[in-house]
C-alpha cells in the first residue's frame, strides 16, 4: 500500500421508524492523505431494499481540514 492510504469498509442495516422494509447497505472506500490536513477519498455504496432494485452510489471527495 501507499503511505497515507486508509481502507474504509462498513456494513449497515437501516430500519425505518414507520415499520417499512429494512434496508441493507455495504460501503467501501479508500482515503489517501496526500499532505497534512488534505485528503482525497472515494466511496462505493450499495443499498438494497426488499422488492426494490438495488442502488449503487459512487462518491469522490477532496477534503481540507483546519
């Protein structure tokens, strides 16, 4: 791996308050801290709900911190 690279895996289950169908999500991401207080991050998010098509989201971010 490269110095400053972080892998970001996550799993989630969401139950809506109105007793609707539960949703399931998988997240995978990678963050590269290029310089102090600055990173580039990419995420892939897949969410599923019973009786509905799965959704995929791709997200790319540039973050700066004070």
